[in-house]
């Protein structure tokens, strides 16, 4: 998934979230989330991925919510759409659903990439029937698609030193792309006193060549937005979902909800 392009599509979400209420985001669970949180658990157990329900839930909130009270927050109908030429209907990028699955076009109308269709081709058994026509009507398939994409990063990261480091790097890669995370980790590895297996204070600080650092909107560059994205998910949004699942999950999967 070419998530650097997706960063441009989702910049409105990030900028809105920059000024949001930390207290509200850390405590308030949107009403649309309540019926879907059991589906998060079902998807993770069915797919046997190693990351936890609360990480998935926090990621969905970050991806889909312009605000916590927006009607499309935690909605399979959530959409962000940009145009090369709106009057002529020439689309630039479209992101839909809980995971903001993205497709993008060149200015001449040719398709550049299509993450949803790529996921459906890569995982035909797990995502049977998942396409642009059906995606909005299937929250479970949307959640499974998001989990599978996250697991492409999480499942390949070293289990040491911590699950939290794997989780944070997974969120960074979901936003900016797996190749971008790999480059950040390589750059960290050759830098003195930088651990490529740790996020906070290590990979988090790296500005590898090619990661856009010029402002895209106000003060925020693609790099700024990515690091802010990880903090929002891990530090602000995740804890309330940890508590929600702890209260309702007698047998969490290993390493979850500790």
C-alpha cells in the first residue's frame, strides 16, 4: 500500500485531530464502535494474528474518525475523496471504510494503485467477496482486511524487545508504508545509539532519506503526521479500548491486554 500517498488523502483527519480534545479522545468511545468491537475480536481470533484487539480498535478510530462525534466515525461508509479536477470528475485519491482502503489515479485517469483490490487478490480465502462494490456492507471483512494488512508488518518484526515496539512500528507502517518503516529501521541501525527494534526514542526519531519533511499543511510534514499518528493511536486512543476489552474478555489471546 502506498501510504505516503494515503497520508495526503488523510491529512484532513490528522489536522483536525491535532486540535482535538485529548481528554475526550482518551475516554470517549464513539457509539458506532460499540456494535463493531466484538467484530474486532472475531477477526483477530479467526485470522490468528498476534496483535491485540485494543490496537486494532484504536487504529480504526484514528483512520475513520474526523471527530469522535462525526456520523461516519467507526463507519464502513467513511470516505475521503480528492480530485485532480472535480468539475470533470477526475479523481485523485479515494479512501473508504474503517481502514481507509485507498485507490489513486494519475491526472490522466489511469489507476496508480488499489489497495483494497490488492488485498482481495492476496487473501482470496480470508477476504472472499471483498471488493469495491461489497466492501461498505461488510464491517467484518473490512476489519479482517485491515488486520491482514497490519499483520504484514507486525508478523515480520522481531518479538524482542517488546510487543509495544512492534505495535508502534506496525501503526507507522500502516500509515506511511512498509518500505518507509524498513528504511527508517535501516537508517537507525547504522546510527550510533539507535536501536532498530525500539520505536520510542529510537526509530521514532529517524528521518530517513526520502521521507517528506517539508510542510504539507501549516507546520506538518508527512514525517510529522506519521509520528503524530503513532502517538495518537498508542498513547491516546488505545488505553480506553484496553479497558473496554478487559471488562468483557475473560480469555484474551496471549500477550494481550496485560
